[in-house]
């Protein structure tokens, strides 16, 4: 059966096993890299750099409160990236890390 048919006629629900819900190392690495890169980009303010418009127009389009909110979101993403990158090593139990 195709994936499109599964959208309209989904299979019956079932309980997932712990093996299916266990976090994988590649998933952790990808989310860490994405969060750190996006967090750096937002926190640095590069998202607001635009050579095609003047500084005054840029300030009208992106007021200071909005810039600070986006930069704060970037700092939050940086923190999430650090937490996500270290959670398996620092906060996991020995049995979780060794598995």
C-alpha cells in the first residue's frame, strides 16, 4: 500500500516499544548542530543585515524590541544546543551511555 493511501486509511494505532522511542546519536548530533548554528545566526544579528536598504529603513522594518527578541531567541537556541549536545554524556546514566 502506498504512503498516500496510509494518510487517508491509517493503520491501527499501537504502543511503541522503548527501542523505537530511544534517542539516537545521529539525531542528537543533527539537532545540536542545527540549534547551535541557528542560535549563532539569530544571536549575532546577521539576520537583520541587508545591503539593499538604508539603516533607517531597516530600523523601521525591524524595531529594536524585535531585534532584541530575535537575539534572545538565538541565545535560547544556543543554550538548547549545548544542553542537547551534552545530555547523553553528562546527564545520562552509565547504562544509557554505554548502550
